[in-house]
């Protein structure tokens, strides 16, 4: 295989592994990686919303942060002038990659975590969770409900575009 493609794949694998090895919702080492790519970590307010949403994770950085790193890597390698690498970048399915990453950090079964979380935070977040249940809009990529009380066009959890461009 082309050396440039090998390097590209190695970089993608390295950041995917680091995201997976991260503590649930990110940690110091993961933040260093985000920082090295010029990506700001999610704010604590958004992290709290995500940790209490129905998109449970058992470990690892949030998918949307990994997506932002992928995007930086794609940009970095996109002006290589190497046709094979450019094709690899064109064929890189970021939604599918992020979805498969999410499958790896999802809790098995998930129910224990839901109950654990619910009991700890039910008072503070019961209103928000109620709203989520009634949400009609779900992310096509990861299934996350769109929070009706917030305005945004990309999924908070995986970063996929929620609305088809007109
Ligand atoms: Zn999503």
C-alpha cells in the first residue's frame, strides 16, 4: 500500500484508539490529543447533557469529539497531491466510522447504567429527559434524540447533520 495512505490510516487508528482508551466522557490525555489538533473539548454543560441523555456510553471520549479530530486529519492530508490518498480521503465515511466507534463504547445491555444514572439525577434532569422522550427528531446516524429546548443543526452526540441540506 502507498506509504502516504499507511500514514493516514495509522493516524486515524491512533486517535480512534486514544478516544476508546479515554475515561468516560474524556480525560486529560484525550484533551491533550484534542489540543494537538486544535479542537476544543466539549464544554462541561454539554457533557452533562450528553451524559444524562439516553445515549449511554460506558467508556471513551464522546463521538462528536472524535469526529472533529477526524475532520482535522482529513483536512491535513487533503492537499497532499497524492491521488491515491485523495481517493482514500474521499471514500472515508466519517458517519459510519463514528457510528462504529459508538458501538464500541456503548454499555452492554445498558439498563443498569440507565437506572443508576436516573436515580442519581432524576430530580435535576427529569424534565429534560421527559422532553427527550417526546422528541420526534432523531439523528439518522446514531439515533440520538434532538433536544427540543436547544437550537442546533448537527447531532450533539455524533456530529452528523440532522437536516438534509435544502
Ligand atoms: Zn448522531
